C-alpha cells in the first residue's frame, strides 16, 4: 500500500516495491527515494539553510508518546534537530503522555473528544501568528470579534 503513495514508478508502470515480499530483500534505491522525498527529518536537516528562515515559528508537531505506529520515535529525531537548528526553528513539539496515534496537543481532554474541536484549537494559533507577523499598519481589529 505505501508504495502507491511514496514509490517511484517502476518499468512495469506500477509503483516500485520497497521490498520483495517473498525474499525480504529491501530495494535500497526505493528506500533512498522515500527518504529523499518524504522523510521530514531528513529533508529538514538537508534543506534547513533554505527552509529554516521560511518556517521560523510556523511548525507545530504533536504526537502521543505511545503512538500506535511508533511515529513518536521519528518526532524525537525532529525534536532533537530543532533544539540545535541554526537558524533556530522556534517550533512547538509536544508529547501526549500515554496518548495514541492522532493525539493533537490537547492535554485537557481524551483524544476522542479533542478531535471534535480542531478549529477551536487551531484558530487561536493562527490569530496569534497573524498578529505577530502582520505588516505595519495592517487592520488587525476588524476581523476579530
């Protein structure tokens, strides 16, 4: 399934498999393609000189520390990179204690309920960002009520 999303097209016109299901042999060219094009940690490290200034203060990553797919392990790597990134990332990385996949940063409610209020969670962050980065003289009052 993942090959259909991430893999390059093979000679037969289908996505190239990352590993042979009969032998278990990994196709390292496909793995490298996945890393180069979709691995957030790798791409951020590789392109930080260009991406860093553009993403300064814009990144928020939330993960349960018991993610069902172990994505928290990947977030630890990105978090470690952010701590030493130059220029600084000014990113928010937060872990839900014993929370599962799709944890969204709400420490006050169970995940099943906090998922119902994404807009209420995200809009204050968006407003904060808009106010912080608004050009001098911009109208920052008429749209807040």
